């Protein structure tokens, strides 16, 4: 696994991330039967064709590692391969003993009635937060139905306090993504 990278809109290349401190790797779309089955399930519940998806990104966060709040949609106008990232599917591959929540700081709502609310670190109490649970998947839309950027899709990963966090991300594009 290598240190996480982000897309640089100036150069069009992946560069090492300063805001994500995890390590990770990419798996090419359709690279084996297990991946094809996962991608088919994602297509079935999102109603977005498999061909619109990027490859899977596997991420590993150790104690203290995090991902600062960010958007998955592109802020530039130049994305010829598949166009805009319209949706994100985040799959949790492990439970996390403490910390590691996915937080949507700009989202409306609160989870304060849930039993684990008082055990959340400060990072997880802003906006809407989801505690990682192995086998769960989270779908969120990066753009609104009219194609405008959805500012409430701002999200990040709280630092892992105890244990390890393993996750898998699938970005879905507006059009076919050619690999």
C-alpha cells in the first residue's frame, strides 16, 4: 500500500495528499469476479451503470490517521473521462474500536439520540457522523439532481483513536468512465 493521493486539478495527475494520512491502493474496475460482483451490487442499488464507476480504492487508517473534510466532486470544468463524480459509495471493511467516524460537517441533522453519541470525539459531533461498522455501506450524492455541486456532501474521516479502520471507496461518474 502507498500513502494516499488526491487528484490535482491543475496538472490532472495524482499527488500525495496532505489532508489524508492513510495508506491505500486502487483495484481496477472488473479486475476479478469478487470485484465485478461488488460493482454489480453497487450498480443495482444506485441505478448507475457499472461502466460509470472508477476502480475501487482500498484505504487503511491507523491510530491518529484521518482525512480532512473535502468534496468528491470536481471543482474544475475539465473532466473528459466520465465527467463529474456524481455519487460516492463508502464501504466499511472493519469495525473501529474508537474514532474513525465519517463526518458531514455541512449536513443538517443530528444523531444525538443514538446511544453512542456521548462517546463520539469532538470531530464526530459536528453535522452528521457515521460510525464505521464492518459490512455497512454509505451512499451519498456529490451533486444535486440539476448537476449543481452539493455543498452538504462535504465529508471527512475523524482520526482513529483506537484500532484500525479499513474502508473501500467507489466513485461514480455522470458518464462512462473509460479505464
